[in-house]
C-alpha cells in the first residue's frame, strides 16, 4: 500500500501523470559491474552478446546497466556467481556516486550496510584502498552482508555490528566519507516484484524519522571536518527525507552544508511539504521520482562538514587483534607465502600488498591480508571480519583462497585447467569430475576455467577424479 495521492500536491499535473504511468510498468532489471574484477569496456563488449541483453547505461552511474531482453538470465550467469556484477535497483546506485573521491586511501564508514549493494559500490569507487567499515546493527543481516563482500572480492573492508548511533561518539572527526542508507518506510512508489510495499502508520513514520535524525547526527559527528556524508533512503516520504535534512541544518547551522550534485543528476528535492517550508539549501538534495530515470523512488543528500562540532564522546569497544587470534606474519613467513603464490601460480602477491597498503596476519594456519590503516586506526576495534583470507597452509603447501583467486583470477597464470561446456555444467552443480585428467601432480590445487577463460573455482587433482572445491556460497 502507498500514499500516491498524497504526492499529487508536490508535483505539477503533467509530472504527476508521468509518475502514474511509470509506476504502472515493471521496474527494469539492473546490475552494476564489479570494476575491481573486470574493466567496463570488456564487460560491455562481451556480456550483452553472450546473454542476449539489450543494455542501457544508468545515467548517473557509469558502471550501472538497465537490462531488457532475456532479463531472467542475469541472476544465473557465471559472472554473477563469481561476483563480477551485483544485481541492484538503478536508484540505489546513486549514493556512492555522489561523493567527491579526492582521498587516495580514505577512511570510509557505511553505517547501515546490509545487504551490501552500496557497500560494494563504495569499494569500487575507492579502488578497494584505505579502509571501509561495513556496519549493520542487525545481527541477523550480517551473514548476507559478509557473503556479498566476499563475493565482491574486497581486501579493504572490516565488518562490524553495532548501533550506528554510537559511531559519532566513538569515532568523532575520523572518517573521510560516511554513507548512511537509513532504515526507512520503503515508500518508493515503485519496487521490484520481489519486494512488497506495506502500510506504514503515522506513529511508525515518526519513530523512523526520530531514529533517522539520530543516525544522521552520528554520521555527521563521525566524519572529518571537510569530509562528506551521504544520507539516503528508499522512500519518498518528506518526513523521512527533507525533514531529516532540515533537522540536521537546524542542529548545525554553521557546520553542515548541503552540496549540489547537478553535474550528476537533475532531480531537486522539495522546498516545502504542505505548509512546512524547508531551508533553501534542502532543495540541493536529490528526490528521484520514479518517472525521471525509470527507477524506483529514492532520496539522497550530499552533506559537507565545514568544521568540528560539539558532541559527546566515549570509548569504543576494545579487543586487540592478538586477543582475536591474529599475529603479524614475520618477514620469513611473508616471503614463504609470496614465493608460494609466485612460483606455483605466477601471482605477485607482494605487488598487491604494496599497492593496496596491506599487511599479512596469521591466525593458525590461515593467512589474511588486512589494511595497514585498519591496524593503525582501528586495531583494537572488535570486528566480525577484516580484510581477505589469502589462503591456508596444508601439509606444507600453501593453498590460495577462492576469494583471492576470484578477485585476481586474470593474474593467476599458472596451474589453470579449462573444462569443455558439458563439464562446466557438471562442475557448477558441485560435482566432482571423473573423466578429466589435468596435467598436474596428484594433490595439486588448480584453477578451473571454461573455454572463455572465466574462473569457475578451485579443484584438487586426485588419482581418479578432479575434486570440486567450488565455494558453497
């Protein structure tokens, strides 16, 4: 159920008619290319031909496509399975595009990150450099978020589950960029078929608004002076959008500035809601009506923090990496891992560690790559997961992880084995293969690919079969 008629006074008659027509049509499927794994030109040149898609670029997101023709295939491709793109409503691609990415190795906070679509977008925009803390207060949503981050192939993220309202007092003036994709009523007027709208009472909407204001205050306190916050919702309810921005401007009249993104998208926010007049700067936010770009309804605002603000502070939770079982890999241990990957697979881990500013940590026989800036800024902050599992030692042999190979598969030049089309079908169902004989020693862990050189997972060469180590995710 939605309040469509409540929006009639906010639009000119012709615009409201366009809105009515747009929401009567299904929402076009959309995806966003993982530029950490493939360049856009290659994806655009190959995928539409391979799958019979007609592709239209999302106007405000270079890596986003809206798809027609054989739409159902987009959730069943090899590329989707291995994290080469993320299926996402086009409107949700807006927030990560709004920041001015001027810091090469930034500190980023995604305050309400689940399920991870916008988080993965942020990671691509910062080239997976620096540190991105992906937080969600709901413990029940963490597993899905973690899976999506692993599939995307992130090296620089840290996963946490705390109330977003606490970050402003725990980490004041810390982050270069903060995204708050706020919990909201979801009143977007137009949604994918899998999502159902529901009735939201005036009382619940007010409760949502009060929480949104608290979360936005926390986000604003956590960002550095000169840094940026993007506030976003998938609702068009003014109470949860312009009114929340208005509350921030009233709380910090000298420190908070709403910045225009007209170079990206033209969809100004409201100047008033009935008799309620908003601050003139609120109109610089974006109100993405469904009929403007053939998307669901959406709202977003880019906020600059001009100066420090007074705010309460407290000590964040603490647990050392050592207490969590991590220990720095010494020089000899690092060299062993780097040499094992270089000699066995032709992969230059050393170059990746240097270029991405990563450190190797050990936990038992497992080896992780963790951002140096995480250790220096947040080393005692308890996390559910940090960085990437690089691999594990097994009987003196270093076995690279699925995540590492999927992220850097084109750089793994050794121990690859291609399957024909029939074997690929069997492989993707998780079956071992008994009729193939890879030219590698028994016990070898090898990269499995198809005839187009697309990575399909790891396999273990055994005497009578090729064991399937395909990730169960």
